[in-house]
C-alpha cells in the first residue's frame, strides 16, 4: 500500500515538472525569455538533473548573449548524458560564438584578436 502511494506521488511530481517545463517552452516560443527562465529554474529546483531543461536554459542564455552561463548549463547537460550529441553540439556552438564575439570586440576596439 505504501509503495503504491509513493508511485502515485512520484508520478504526480513528474507531471508537475513536465507541466512547468512546458510553460517554459511556451514562453520561449512566444519570446518571453525572462518568464521562460523562471519556469526552467523552477523545474531545476525540483529536478536538478532535468536534461531538456538544462539544454533550454542554455539556449535562452545564449539568446540573451550570456555565453558563460549558456556554456555552463550545456556542460551540466553533457555530464548527465555524455553520449547525447545535443549537449556537446550546443556547448560547442556557444564556445565558437563567444570566441567570435570576443574577437570582433577586440578588433573593433583597436585591439588584436590574437
């Protein structure tokens, strides 16, 4: 009997987490990035290992040009599923974008990119 209760409780919690994640996805699709971040962070408070949330947080951070944060979330996702190419690919694209941005800034300020 107690085992059935735990199973139902776990199922309910997972449903709530997925609903919160879905609200975050909707916010992203509607261009409400700050709201999406709140939903995704709420998911991670309940399940710090929610792979898709880590990926989406990184994507939103990248869109906000917060490259170090984006890389960190994708690094966490990669550690959870090191065989999943999505985390490695996204992390790699963030690093490339950040380097390109840093190089452009240095050149536009009269510095060297080397």
